């Protein structure tokens, strides 16, 4: 009786096991298929607008294009870049991004290479950059490229930087060599808080402080002559002299210096040339140019000596943007 019952139990277990085998195999096959599909998606998604997530799935949105995204238009700055479509007339939202010939913003050769329209381009187009046999200059021989300009003025947004660079280009001024470029732009950075402003921060309240005159020119009623432009042009005498040299009535229209980007640059160049700063600048003599700008205050341990140290620190950094290394001359006056 016991033996017969045992045989029945064994037979029942055999049937159960045999029945489970295809189920197990089916699950295994299905799992294998799923893994194959996931792995296959790690390479490239079927749609160029899709991102491959860190788990290998393709789709849209933060779950796919965010952290861990392995390919496609990733938004996390990894292998997928960060393509953002923009209006052709606008600029990319970050200074490190290039605008491709298709008006997308991102980093890497697809954006900064052939056809790049703006930003730190690698070719000899709008963005300047390297690879064109011009020692890092743009096709027109400019030493100050978009890339070097972005390096120098690294604390302002891309739109402001583009506007300032356009003003420089429209002014027509070009440095003779990298030494001059570094000296000039270091002073500009210091005088304008990195080109964040081309109008003195205290304005208009401090305008009355600049009403005096040391020449035969007097201020015009209701006009203020506080610092404006890349070198912070100040005082009626300077506005009058700069205006005469540039063919613009700045004594009666001082606001033009902050309203027109090219005039903001031209007034700085006027001061630069009128005070013979180009000579020492071309030789990398930063101390001599500081003495011209603000010698009585900053040089020889004057009350603004700490201000000079900040100016010198900026100059040392700006030199790196032009691959110049440490100054060959003592930059401290």
C-alpha cells in the first residue's frame, strides 16, 4: 500500500517537472531576446532625435537624454554633445558651445568644425580658432579670435560677449602682435569688470564728480561725463578731444559711448594711441602701460597699489589666452 502511494507521488512529480521545462525555456528565451534588444540599442537609436539612456533604451526627455545618456542629442554634455536648435540670428547659450552650419549649438567637431557659425570654432570662419595655418588667427589675420576673446572675457554671457566682440571688429582696430593684444585686453577687462559694463557702476549719481575741466572746454548743461567705454572715458576735456579725433560730437552726446559698441572701443583706442601706449604694449611692458593709465594712484606703492595687483593678476591670466606664458618683463610698476 505504501509502495503504491510512493509510485503515484513520483509519477505526479515527473509530470510537473516535464511541464515546467518549456515554461523555463520560454522565459529564458524571452529574457535573452530582451537583453539583445537592450544591448542593440546602446549603439545608435533609429531616430536621430532620440537619446540612448544609460540603460540602453531609446526615447525622448530627461530620462533618456539626461544623466548617463550614451548617444544622440544628450543634454548632459557627454558623448551625445548638447545640441540645441537656435534662431540663426541668435547665439548659443554657453560660451563653450559652437553654432553648427545647421544652427544647432553644441561642442565637438560636428558643431565647432567645418561650417561653424559662431562660438569657439575650430576652423577659419566666424569662430576663428586653430587648424587654418594662421597660428591660431582667423582668415583675415586677426590675432583676437572668438576663441581667445571668450577666454579673456570669461565672466559674461555669450550674447553680451558677441556684442562686445562685434564692436571691436567694427572699430577696425587690430593689435600688432599677441603681446599687444594681451596688454590691451587685460586693461579693458580691469576697467570694465570683464566687459560686464561699459558704463561706470556709480553712474549717473557720480556724474557731478566729473564736471570740472583742466582745458578751455567746459561741460554742457545737463550732460554727465562719468566713465564710459572700454577705457572708461571721463571728464569733458577727454570727451571733447576723443570726439574731435573720431568725428563725433561726444561733448554734447556723451551717452553715445555707451550706446554704440564700436564707439565704446574707439574711445579706448583713442586714449591708447593719444598716450603712446602701443609702443610698450607691443613689447609686453605692462607696467609702463599701467603707469600711463593710472600711475599716480597705482604705481610705486601708491594708494591704489592693491588695485594694480588685481590688474596684474588679470594680465597674467589673459596672457595664457594667447599662449604667451609668464611675462618676460616685470608687470608691476
